């Protein structure tokens, strides 16, 4: 280490490791703007389902669409019944949260289903 370099902060290292785990799990980064109504709904779902973030809520809702054939048909029509592009990644996937810690007792999509 040169005199210019400082040790990496613990929080910086943690965020880098989280990003690395997400990248390895096939997550993609995307910045989106949510409407005030969407934010309000996401926050209510976050509280009700006890999910850690709006990002987790959005993932849970989208994964729920994939797991429910009626909702899937409503949003995706007959095209929705093709295998998703990442279906091959799901086979041997070990459930874990994006931060690398253990998942809640249920995955987010199932949490949505059980709270209906």
C-alpha cells in the first residue's frame, strides 16, 4: 500500500461484496422513477410483507407474476407462458437475499401469495 492509499472502509467493502453477490446471482442494476402512487403501494407492501426495501417489493411482485398463471396471463398474455430468459438459472439456485444473508422464512414471491 502506498502512502496515498487508505484502507477501504468497512461499509465500502460491504457494498462491493453485495454488488458482487448480486452480479453472480444474475441481478441487473436499473434506475427507475416510481410514481407517487407506486411508491405508496410499494411502501405499504414493504411494511405488510416485512421486506427490507422497495427493491425487494418490486422483485417480489414481478416474481409473483411469474408464479401465478392468472396474473401472468393478465399482464403477459399467451407470450407469458414461454420460459423466462433466466429459467435455466433457477434450477440449482440456492435461496439467499441480495445482501448474501439468509432469506426470510419464505421467498418474496411466496410471501406475496401467502398474504393475499
